[in-house]
């Protein structure tokens, strides 16, 4: 109050220093009533030690708000700016404009921020608003916790990231951290390159993938794209690689989610129907599915890796004479094995299907067929 000394001072005597009408912490609030509002308070403001920052009569040269020094100098007396070796600094910090983000006396948010983190940051970083509207949003961003990943003042990593990949990701993703420590080996994950596959803020695809799942995988595994063979495994055709594979890696060959045959039985639930009460085909029960089937695609129905006849004879090395001896004197075509035998298991050691033609079940093949062997 220029020229009105008695607004603050008494002319003759006072209980307060400098002949103030009342204690400093009460006197300032007589005019600055907004400083008594709730919320987060600057320690000096809360304690009403106004003269820690302000001059009582005239601001210092280059200062406003009666500050006893320019704002940048006042703040750094208590709040040190980022260290000189901090490679990346927030522009308001570089320009020493603390008030871009902070209120000086009291504020609605912790840290004397002038607003909630997400809204405050979006004031300059307008892309955040678009990120928030995406189909898949990173949890810290969704909760408005920008500082969970970013340092507000300065950092040694670009984008003001507190830590580099993968440390900053693993501090929240504990399951991934355990996998990382175990040395599971999908190369991008093993080398900590999370952003090879994931967006950091949000995306159009689940798990913040930066492309549809299959497209992410094909960037490295180009040879595995569907559309090249006549018959395709359904998850492969639908580009659902993670139906069978762990995207970060596993201790199972091929980074499979589970050992075979358990993995395959998750979808092919009828394969083991005779394993408990009948007989299992050993390759199937022992998880050697790939001995007969291609995992992704094949030119043959059933994803068989070779023609049916050759596939059976690879293990059952029988000539025509031997086939005839086993089959009641009638040698069947090796290509027709699965017309009678279940390739995964059956109620009998012969792996024959349970419903059989009566003469066939009684071994009376000659009732219908001529013997083909002597």
C-alpha cells in the first residue's frame, strides 16, 4: 500500500517487530485472504513466514510480487535445480519458470502443482488427451500419474524418463521382472527393448502393442506369416501367436506357454479320451506332437508333416508281407491306416476305433475281402 504506512505499522509502540500492527503471519492475511485456503501449502506459506520469500516494501530488481530476488533465485535457495549432468531438462525448468507448473503459496494438488498431473501436463503436451481416448491406456496415464515414469524437472534419459528400459517397466510389472531375472530369452525382452513391441502411453491394441499381435511378430518372424499353405493351425491363421507362445519368453523350447501335450490339449480336448482307460499312441502321450503335425501350417489336412502312408511307416517299418500277416492275410494300403486306427489313442492296444463292423471286430475279414498274401 504505497504511502499508507499505517496499513501495516503503528506509529508509536507495538508488541511486534518493526512496529507491525500484529504478527507478520496474521498481518499479511488481513489482505491476502486466499492464502488461508485449504489444499497443499508451501512450508513457508503454511508457517506464514512470508518474509522468507518476500520483501515487505519493494521487490528486488527484476522481480515481481514483492519477491526479495527474482523468482528463479528465490526458489533455488531451497529447491535445487537438476544437477548439471542431467542431460534432459523440462523446458520450464530450463527457463526457470517454476510458476508454469507450481503455485507459490497453496495449491489443490501435492507438490504445489496448479492442477492434477494429467491435466497439468496436457496443457502443453496436448497429445495426452488423444492418448487417454485410446482403446488401451497404460495404467499410470489412466490414473493421471505422469510422474510414475517421467521426472518433472530433469532426467538422464530422453522424454524425461526416470529410468531407462527395462528398469522403468519392470518396477511395476513384477511378473515380467521375475521372467527377466530368470533369463527367459525372447530377444527383445531379454535385451530390455520393451518399446520394440509396446507403446508407452496408449494404443489401439491390447497390452499396448504398437501393431496387431501378428504384425508385431512378423517384423522379426517374417517367414511365419499365414497364407502360404493350404492348411493352417487356427491360432496361426488368426494371427494369435500368444495362444501358444509366451511373448516375453519361457524356459520351454519355442517359448511355449506349456509343455506338450498339455499345451495342445488345452484346445484339442478329445485327443486324450482313451489315455486313462485305454491305450495311448506313445508319440501323442509323450508330447511329440511335432513328429506328425506341423505347428503352424502344412500342405496336408491335419497339418501332417508328410503323407499319411509315409508318416506311419516312418515308425512302423513294415513291408507288404508283414502288413498282410498282421491284418489277417489282407495287406491294407498304408495310406488308409487312420480309417481304422485312431492316431492318438484307442480303447485297445491296437488303437482301433471303438465302433467296429461286426465281421471286422470278429476278425472275419475274409467274409468280405480276398486274402492278398500267401
